[in-house]
């Protein structure tokens, strides 16, 4: 099935790019439809893979990247339908493309038989919810970078009210992305806990992956609370967001390279 | 904010001194009933402090030192720095190799500064809950006096999600921690057709159980490449309470009976398919229902955050 990936991927990316262009031209309905069409093509591949492998494609890093590429445009659509950012589809398409490229050019992946520990109804929701959370929090990170740059420019040029107002709105979007992303992060983590009880006998064992999940969860929680109490300190808040995203990366894949986690984590993704 | 960082640092230093003076936290000393007593005292303390200090909202000048301290503890100014410390210490845990019977940062769960920061965090969460409880009840009362009924959307949009998130976390974390020493995890090696009631716990001590398990058949299926596809045990269970059950325990499908959960754990890896025995894990966690109550609340809280997004104060 993987040999057909390139065709599906090219078709999806073309459709998503079309959606992005339509968004720049303010053709909202076209933008939404083209992105949806791209998503359907992409999901067609995921489904095909699912059927041929006889289990959901969630085991290897390559397979989780597949979901990530899928959920980025989904997150983009949610943001776009609520706030109509012209650039959001360009961003989600670009990032999805990056993950697709990794899968095409560095496919250290592919069919791996599913060990008994992973044969659980919790498996799919646990990983899919996490991937969606990562996508939303990825979008929030881009917002944070845009905001930091914009604020720097505003500061230098001393642009008056209208610049300020768009800034306030952008911060609001960032907050909402984090709320939704953190909500999914929580659900993913707790589904993981409930699953762990069924498979390993305990809901939380401070396995390195679990430890990093807790760190990430708490780091975003710092952002949430900081934003409520110090709503004027946008810059600090965005820096907290960037640090949190770094924690998230360590939790997701960085852990495979951490000496403290090597061999001791049952969670490290197999690359076979 | 600055004060929060100073208080957190003081707590960490106190933890270090405790660690030097008395060694690591001895969790086994917290077995039933010590844990329920400690938890009761903790909750009573939070409730008491909250009721005593928090209602006097308004006259800041007339407040005593305790009132001020409690109000501060229930605030964002205390919460954010404490969370930053918690992130920091947990990050150290994530970067260092954790070993049982390790010392200091190599066994973070028994390291006093780590434990104390998390306790401080729970104290803050508890006081925040108290603050909101008092606020909600005041507001409801005021509303009734004003016009008999009123708009309650603030309750649905702000306060219920707040409670689900905070109270859920408080319950899950406190009960999970307090209940941990009560958890029994034992391994039972079952040979085919031989009744077994003995199991060894984590400290390699043998325990007699009120259930007798007989392995009828060990099942193992393999993929073409020889990796395991299914590992399971067909067993018969007879309990002291008089139950008699025939069942199959798979990886991911434990069987629960009389408060014990029975898991497929292992087998003779050299013999593989032809293993003459199966290793079962038997787990008892009397606090599980409490932790799950907290988890369900947190799940509901997360869903409400996804649906509502950030709701600003009206």
C-alpha cells in the first residue's frame, strides 16, 4: 500500500494548495471545499492502509506522521471557519507537506505486526486524539511566532490602534487554540491512563513517556493560567508557549534520543 | 509572582533539608489507615482555612496575616510559580534515569522537594476550589434575594468547567498518591492443571490469596515472522467467597473478581508456544474507584474546554 502513497499525497497536497490559494483570494467556500476534498483523498489512503494492514496505522512514527498530516488541515479548517485567517491554509498545507515529505523520503516505517499489548480498543482513540492535540498546539505555536514578530514590528513602528486591535484578536485565537489543544491533550493522556490500567495493571507508572506527557500537560497549564492573570504580558505568554511546544516535541519523538529513556520506556516508537 | 517563586524556593530548600535529615520519603509508611487519615487532615485543613479566611473579601486592610496568606495561596500569583517549579522538577525527572532505591533526583518520587512542591500545588488547587465554592454560593444567594431567579449561564460556562477540571485533578492526584501504598501487585506462576493460590509481591515475598487459580491451557499464536500475536491463559478461578469461574485472560483483557484484577503477564519465553506455565499478574487497588472518579471529571472538564474555548469574565 505504501508504494501508492506518493499519488495520494500529491493529489492531496495539490488540493490543499488550491484551498490555500482560494483562501488568499478570499473565496471562502472554494477554500473549504478544496481542503475537504484533499482531506478525503488523504483519508482514503489511511483507510486503505488500515484495511490492508488489518489494524489502524498508528504503530510507527511514519504512521503517526500520517495522522498529523491529516489533522493539520482539519485544525486549519476549524480556525478558518471561525476566524477567517487568510494564511492559515498556507501554513497547514506547508506543515502537512513537511510531514508527507519525511514519509516519502525517509520511510523508516511500514508494516509492522501489532504486538498483543497494542491490540486494544483504546489504541486508536488514544493516538488519534493526541495527534489532533499536537496539530492544534502546532498551530498555536505558529501563532505565537507570528505574534512575537508582529509585536516587535509594532513596537518599532509605533503603529497605533488598528495594529493593536488585530494583535488582541490574534492573541484570542491563540488562547482558543491552546484551550482546544490542551483539552485534547488531557483526553489523550487520560485515555492512555485508562488503557494502561487494562494492559499493564496500573494507570500511571512514571514511564519516561508518561513523565514527559505530564511535563507537557503542566507546561501548557502554566500558559493557560498565566494568560488569565497577566493578560497584558503577551510576550512572556508567547515565550511560555514556545517552551511548552519544545516539551511536546521531546514527549513525541525527542524521547527516542534521550539517554534517560533509552531501553527503559515501553513507549518509544519502533522504527522498523 | 515574585513572592510565589520565593515561597516555592523555600519549599524546595525545606525539602532538601528534610532529605538530608531523614532520607527519602518512605511511602510504605502511608499504608491504610495512615493514608486516609493524612488525606482527611489535608482536606480538613483546606476546608477550614478556606472557610475561615476566604469569605472576608473586600476589606484588605483589616485582614490578619493568616487571612492574607490563605487568600494569596488561592490565587494565580501562587499557582503559576508553583506550576513552573513542578514543571522544572518533573523535567529533571524526565532527563535523569529513574531507578528504584535510587537517591535524590534518581528516584524523584521519593525526593522530598518534588513531593513537597506537588503537595503545595494540591494545596493551592484546594484553596482555589474553596474560593470558587464560596463565590458560587454567595452569588446564588444574592441572586435569589434580588429576583428569585436569575441568569445561570455563568455557572454553566465558567464555574462547572472550573470545578470539573480542578476538583477532578485534586481527587485523581490526591487519591492516586495516597492510595498508591495500598496497591498490591503480585505475580503468580501457574503450571498447567495445578491449583495455585500463592503469589509473590514486588518485594519477592510470598503471599497466600483468597483465590485459587488453575491453568487449563496456555495459548500463544504467532505472526509469520515469529513475533507474538496473541498470548492468553484459559483459567479456572475458585474464590474463598464461593465463586467458581472458567475464563480466558488475554493481554489487554484482564478479568476482575472479588476486587482482584487478573492479567496475562508472561510465559516461558524460551519454550514460547510450548510453555508449560503462564505468569499471571494479580492486582488489587482499593482506591481505583476514587481515582477514576477524578479522571472522569477531568475528561468532562477537557470536553467543556474544547466546546467552550476561552470564556472571558463578563
